[in-house]
C-alpha cells in the first residue's frame, strides 16, 4: 500500500530534499510548516500550520499514515537568539505531534541529532550511550526524544543525525562542510579552528534515504545516522584536495565538541550510505549559491535573529528615546540611558559638506535605525511606507529636530523611509543599523528628496 506521509517542518534544509525523494518513491507526501523564516521562498507546496496550534494540527495528522517530524528551530546559535521560541517549537510543538500520533495510532519518524551525546572524545558512541548534551539546542532535542519515546511507546523511530551537509533548495552555509566548500570556492582559503575535534557527518540525501528505509522496513527504536567520522583537520584536507584552496589552522577553538558515532545498528538493517564529502564539495562547486554564502538566508542564526528583531524593534513605532547632559567641574557628559543596542549590527557617521545638502529618502522593509546627533543639529524626517514601490504621497511626514544640546535617540522602525538635513556646519550624525551592509543593500528603496514635498526641509522664520 502506498503510504500517506506528512513532513512537519518540511520547508527546511532537510525537508526540501526529502520531499523530492519521497515523491520519487511515488508516495503521497505533503509538507506542514508555519514558514517561520518569511525571507525564504518555499520551493515546494505546503500546508500553512504551526505545530503549536494543536486543534488545527489534529485535523491534518489524522489523515496520514506516517508523520516525519522535522519541525524545530535548528542549531545552537539560532536557538539562543530566542530560547523561549526554541522551547515552544522544539519541545511543546513536538509534544503536541507525539500526543496526536499516539491518539490516532500514527507512526512517527522523529529526526534528532547526535548533538545529544555532548562531547565524548576518543569514544565511538552507540545508541545505548545516552550521553549528555552540552549545548542548548542539544538539550531541546534530547527533550524531544524523551517526549516521543514516552508518549508514542513502540510506534516511533528516532534518527540521530550526524552533522548534515550537501546541496539543498533551502541551502545552509552555516554547516561546517558546506561552509568549508563555499569559502574554498569563493575565497580560495578556509580556516580551521583547532582541527583535532572529531565529528560525525552525513549527506543530506543519505538522510532522506535513511528515512525512506525506516518507513519501508517499518523500523522502530533509535538509530544513529552518520556516513563518516572525520576530524575537522581531515575534512579540511579533503576540501583542499578538491578545490586547491589554502588551509589556515587557528588554535583558538570556538567549538570544542568532539565525538564519533557508530551506525552499525542502522547498517545491520540493510541500509547503505551512498554519498560522501567529496560529492557535496563537487555539488557546491557547481552551485551559484556558493558565491552568495554570506547572505543571511543561508544561516539559521541570521534568520532567527531577523525574526527576533521583527518581533521586537519591528513592532515598535517611531520613537524618541530621551537623553540628557550632565555637567560638573570635570566637564560635560551626554547620555541616553534607555537606549538598548539589541539587534544593532553596524554603525556609521555622516557629515555633510554643506547645510544645503539633503540626504533623502531611503526606505527599508526590514532594517531599523537608531539616529543620534553627536554634534550640531539636523532635521530628520521619517515616513511610513504603505507601498514600498509606489508609496502614497499623502502619507504623514514625521519631522524631528535632533541636537547635541538636547541628546535624544530617534528609533526609525522597518517599513519607513527616512532622510535628513543638517542645520549647522560640521553636524555629525550617527546611525545604528539592525542590518549588515549586505542585508541593507538588498533592502534599500530610494525616493526623491521632494517626494513628500519640500516643506519638511524648510526652516520657518518666526
């Protein structure tokens, strides 16, 4: 019988490949996903549901034979951006899925990680070696496993994945193999921090094949899924051999985890790993995305960071953050004590050569800015954009006079156009931006200085 399969969290790095492979099997397969990272454009159709919405989730899970649970905030850096969100999705969402699978007697294939083993140097860990996760992401995945195993009894299969790599329609360049390959291609140089750390690696297509194998053979229990155990130094040598890049060794270790994984249990069921590190490097060499590896859409941490900014700064309106000046016998001090730098990625200072020069208007959908006049004074204008390509000319123009004599910080949220005109010679304005330079370039919309009229820039005689 052809199984009906639902992939929760199927728009992600693994799910985008898995969906295609399940279709090649001729199975009925659908994706359920909340499209958490709105900046990404899905390549496959999906059911727009959040796994934390149990009532809506129930209506869908009961229609399938097998549920493949990929839904999670993935990676420690991404989880640490918003730990509450990570717990909600990774733990509470998984509990809802497990409870519904148990209620409707559905097989759940839960995707976990070898990160739950923590750091076990010089030991090859097996499934019975529970280990102890030392990172927050690993702890949420360990909790997921306990939830699935406790609730679903014998009708589950947990796959603990090594570090994934390989090309995907929803590409990630924050995974070590993919990062090394892309940096070798783009910069002809890679840097290895430490190098002796051992890691388990597995190709994304072998992950998908392992899931197919589990379903076809109705496997239950816990299985490690890794193709190769390699040190980071050995990995760099493979990359160098294929790309002829330079390899720099940095003894400052940023991630000291070291562990090797045994996949004998999975291999004993008849599964064979087919893909290797070299295959992924060749794939990435021929992919145009390698030259764009710096873009935020290829990093879970940067995508999670953007969500956090959208849900904090992005929810605010134009705001003046008050400051002041303190004077004593030593001199003066300007301050803005209620100014929080959260989300700021860069700053720049602007100084016009003439007070007659107006810089306006720059619009942004995602970028927020904090504006502070460090010296002199200026007119700063901000207009909310009702349409990014052709905004209404009837929109209200918000005008602010910022001066070093009255220290204040102006918050300009996303979806605003802004500009300024200095009122004094040698005026210096500091801008603190929530976007990197590359992100800002892709989110920059320009409008003429008089788009909303010239009145905003005029100084009234009175």
